[in-house]
C-alpha cells in the first residue's frame, strides 16, 4: 500500500532529477541532429565535435541510474 508521503517523495524526485535530465539530453540530441542535417547540405564538410554530447549523455545516464536505484530502494 502506497501512502501519500511515498507518492510525494517519488513525484519530487522525478521533478528534481528525471525531468531536467531528460530535457537536457533531448535538447543536446536535437541540437546534434540539426548540426548533422545542416552539415549534409553544406558545400564543405565540417567536422562535428560530439565530446560535449557524449559527456552530457554519460551524466544523464548516471542521473537516470541513480533515479532508478532510489525508486527501487525506496519502495
């Protein structure tokens, strides 16, 4: 049986950890895809620097793993 306190803690955890991580990764993914799309039609071939995107992906993955572990442990 889940109490209101449990629901409030899990909702706060999702708002604080998961949603910002998800939107950050989504923003960087769309920006990377847009750069690659523009590069497709460019008269010159530019190099894409994906180090920032990969670092963001690693950080977001760690945040989502921590978020998942907290949910499993908390229940």
